[in-house]
């Protein structure tokens, strides 16, 4: 039950984009087309799941036993950077079509603050290994949901008559604000 | 190498290349911690500290960093200063540290800082990099201040905790919640673009 709560909370209630403002750069940059939004979302979900698992191992097997937890920031960021690199090489070997589909989005994930936040949050909340992984999957799916919805709205927005100054980031942020408002409605779901 | 005068090097960060309003960098912290002026200010200061010292270090050791591993080296340098800032806030300002929460460590992935190292400090002298970092920091603090002032005054009727709106004022709770951040920044961006267009057409 606990795991279901973590999963649902991560997707709907504490949505990384709309609640914690994480991953705003890809959220605004890659949300012009639904196809690329889906690829980006899946790439993030994939890396998040692996990061959640690896950072848990590093935190609980190396940093905490050696009382080095003040090195969390440095070690997590290095882990994420090398992990993204590894995942990229791995996918290229195992599944070239998937690699093609993800394209440029994969390396961009390194600088995505959502991944780093995920590792920190899982350690801050003292999640067990399983809980961390579920949290990673849920957060990734939450990001995917937000970016795909955003892309769908923006495809429609192209046809609308938006004031010159609001074009681009301005209107996108206001749309995101209205989406965040809608997502606030979920906050009563789980106590 | 940049050829601007020292004064221009500083002021470009305030408006022409303002990190938030013009370059759209570092939006995550900008949106997340601007629900109260004190948080926005603390975040602005912490980011400035990291940016200034990282720029100093990167520009002084730029000759020794092999270009293949430069991004990784910058990240380690930045992460070191972020750890310092994080520990400092936790030791001397526990309430602020608590309300900023995990957003202080997140300064590591703030694209303003990495962006300045890559675009400026790695190519310019120590002095110029310092001026550039000071200008960008002021621009960032300014943006944080504007955004958090609007949100705190409309959302709670206070500024830095002091009541500024009269008894008649009904706080717009939405402004201190996430949607308020998105909408306020969206309108500010449009405003900045409009001002820029007006001044351009006059020239």
C-alpha cells in the first residue's frame, strides 16, 4: 500500500514539473511536438529509474557507512553524469532504433535537475531500495505525463492568435501555470 | 576574448543578457523558492557566491584543464562550492536552510553557473571573469527579488514579513502556490520582451 501511495503521489500530486519546478528547461524546450515529448519523457523515466537504484546503493553502501554523507552533492552529480554516458553507450549497443529515437535528448538529461533532485529526495526521505525505485519510476512517468500534455496543448496553441510579446516562453509558462492549478486538485487524493 | 569595457561587462548581466529574463536560464530555482522575499534573496545570494567563486577558480586554472574533461571539472568545482554554501546555510541560518530544502544542493545543476564557465570564464582573464560573474549574479538576484516581491505582496500582503497591504486586502493564496510562480514569470517574460521591442524600434 505504501508503495502504491509513493507511486501515485509521485505522478499526480507531487508532480516534478508542476509542483517542484524541476526539468523546466526540457519541459519548455522539447514540448513543441508530441512525438519528441514522448521520447524525452521515456528517456527521463529510464534514467530516473536507474539513478534511483544506483544512488541508493552508493548512499547506503559507501557514503553512510564511511560517514561521508557531506559528499552527497559531489558524488551524486558524478554518478548521474557517468550513468547517462553509460546508458547512452548501452542503448546504442543493445537497441540502435531506441538510440535513434532518443537522439540528442539522452545527453541533455545530465543537466536535468529533476534527476539530481530525485537522488537527493530519496536519501532525504530515507526510502528503502524498493521505495526509491518506485519513486524513480513514478517521478519519471509524472514528468512524461506533464510534458506530453504540454506538447498537446502547444500543438493547438500554434493555431491560436497569441499576442506578439507572449509568444514562445511567455505563453508556455502561463499554460504551465494553469496546468499546475489543475494538478493542485489532486492534492486531496492521498492523506 | 571579450572586448567590452569593464563597465559594459558588468551591466550586460543586469539587462541585455539577464540570465532569467533574457536567457531563460536557471528557471527551476527562480520558480521554486520565490514564494517569499527572504527565500528568493537567500537563494540569490547562495547562487551568486557559487557563481563568483567558481568563475574565479575556473578562470585561474583554465590552462590546466584538458578540454575533453572540462565539463566534468567545472561540475566538480561548482559542486564543491555548493557544498560549502549548503553547509554554511545549515550552520548559521537553519530556518532559511530548512525552507530552501533540497533547492540549495540543486544550485549544482543551475545552468547559469555552468553556462558562464563554458561561455566566459574558460576564455577570459581572472579580472574580467570576476566582473562578469558579479554582473550575472546581480542580474539573477534582481530577477529573484522582483519575482518574490510580487508573489509575497500579492500572496500574503507582506514584504520581508512586514505587513504592507491594508486590512482590506484579501491575499491571493494562489500566488504563493506553484501556479502563481508560472503565471507571474510568464507575464514578466512577456513584459521584458515588450520593453525590449519598444526600445529597439525607437533606435
